[in-house]
């Protein structure tokens, strides 16, 4: 069986916000939010690990007795074009996003997917070049996080 290596796509931008990874797919403007465990997986996808190695890293990080299965999460990432898969390690100069602090393990999962234009509707100043008004501070998934307006 051939080893497959995984790397975050060059067409994504990500930021750790309140322990959850927020990923923006630049071509289609879709935002994906991951829970803590999936956020750690995202940080491990630096191009030099196979699926088994990522599963082992997650097992070690959370001191799990059983190695978690990440195949469905990785399949979702691939389907959404968030990650690349290759038969040899990737070489990249991209910085690794920070992984969240390991608190408690939960099944790695995608918590939300939204188009940026949907979120921008709640914060008109985000995309019209106007100064940030403070309207979007209450919810971390709003435009100030996505655009850096805050």
C-alpha cells in the first residue's frame, strides 16, 4: 500500500480563534470552523505526514488509548479542496498554524461551513472600506475575525 501525504492547500488561510481553527478557502469564499481536535489535525497537515502519522500524533497529543480514525475528516477536507494529497512528502515554506492547547479530546469534526458573503451581511463595514464600527465583536465567527477589521 502506497503512503499518501497530506498538506493544507495553498489557497486557504487559517487562524486559531478561541481554540477552534477558522479556515477560509480563498477561491470560493467558504469559511470552515473546526473543533479543537480537528484544529490539531489541521495543524499537523504540513505535508510531511501520512494519515497514520497524523492519527498517531493526535493519539499522543491527547494521550488516547486507541488511535483515532481520521479518514472521514480528511475525506471532507479533500472534497472541499482544503488539503492536497500526494504520494511523496510535500515541500512548502508555509508556516504551520498554531494548534490549540490540548484540553479534552472530542471526535474531530467540522463545526460550521458558511460562505463569507453570508457572514458579511451581518457586518456592512467589513467590505465597504469603512472603518470598523464595533458591530461585530460579539460573535467570534463574524467579519472582524475573517477580515481583520477588528
